[in-house]
C-alpha cells in the first residue's frame, strides 16, 4: 500500500553512491504518492529548525530530544595508492603510519584505533596533509597519491580488487561506523517518515 505525503530527508553525501541509495530508490518506486525532498550533505542540519522529517547520520549521536534507531554498520578500510606506498618503507604496524601523509576529515578527530586479529589494540594520532569535509573527496585524493584515507568499504572494495588501490595493514581492522536514523519525537507511526525508517531498517 502506497503512503501519501511529503517527506524531507537528509543523509551523508557518501550515500549518494552505494547500496543505501538503491534502497532509497526502491522506496520511491514503491511509494509514488510520497513527494520526497532529499539533501545529500555532510553538514549536520538542525532537524527541527530545517523541518527535516528523517536524517541519517554516521557515527555516535549526541544526547538530544530526538528519537533514534541504529540501522546498520559501515565497515571501513585503510587504503592508499600503490605509488604512495612505493615512496615509503613497508608499514608493518600502525605506530609506523605517522610517517605517511594522511587525508583528514574536518568532522572527525585525527585519531584512529586499530585492532589486530590477535586482539592487540593500537591507537594513533596523525597530522593530516589536507583536510576535506566529504568522505568521497578524501578517497578521490587518496587515489591521486595524496595520502592515506579510511573510506567505507563499499566505496573502495572494487578498486582494491582491481589493484588500483591497496589495503594497508590488512591484519588490522578499524571499528565499523554506526549508521542511525533520527527524527523528531512527534512523528506519527503512520507517517511517511516512519514508513521510510522501517523500510531502510
């Protein structure tokens, strides 16, 4: 049964390419009577002030009066171009990563936690060569030999399979990023917004 209504949503720009947008496209096809306005942006809009019905967020959420639901996790990979890696000594442990240039994200701290498959934990801090406000932009720069990047796996896995990018320290992993849906507390369970949340979940 198609739901009728208007729906304004906000989601990270990195979701423009990947499985999330395919799920969203299917929702649109199945609900042609919903008028949908979508903002793909890494800016964290004020949900109430900007009249956003549902926002999808990556990472831990601040305490607020908004409702939230954990949807899924995004596995990440530390990657670099072959040319960049050839310019440096082979990296065998995360503590050595400081010798390589990094691409930072303005919305995240310059700290990374790596866990070895044997359980060892390594926390490193780094000074990025360049900072960007978009995960895809960081990955594009990494492909241009600028530095290390930590994109979601879905963004880089094909390039890694093709040998165009290389996973650094494959025996070490980064904690996946949590993805949440958040929405105003007064949204009805029969609304288009709630239907979308349940569809994605």
